[in-house]
């Protein structure tokens, strides 16, 4: 069961309460010191997120038009850029060679 944080409206003190997902949020809770029922308000806290691996970049899911700072993205872009650059260089190099030979 998840643990939720509630804050006493009058005093500002916080408590943790275990509740099921299907339970409604509390409006009153027993104060731990004197045992009286007091109005509470649910406190929303940020969740903890852990990213593992080589890294995540904003351009990872996009097309290959934008350069990325990941090593795998750079190598695929440079290899595709090198292949197209090599083929155009090969074509331009191959074209003058026969004309010089004639």
C-alpha cells in the first residue's frame, strides 16, 4: 500500500498514512500527540525517478536531423554523413579520372 503525507491545517504538522489506491483522501485524522481528530489536507510530493543507462537526451526520439550528444547518435550520423560524403567524393573522383585518361 502506498504512503501518503497529510498536513494538519491548524498546526502545520505532517503525518504519513498508508492507504489503498481506492481509498478516498482523508479530511480528518487523529493527532499523534493528543489523539483528537483534527482537519488535515493531503500534501502532494514529487515522486522519485531514477534514470539508469548511458543517458537520455531530448533528441533521442527525434529524427536524425539534429545532432545529439550521445555517442551512439553521433556515430550513426557521422557514418551516414560519411557514406553519403564518400559516395559523392567517389563519384566526383571517378568522373575526372576517365576524362584525364582520354
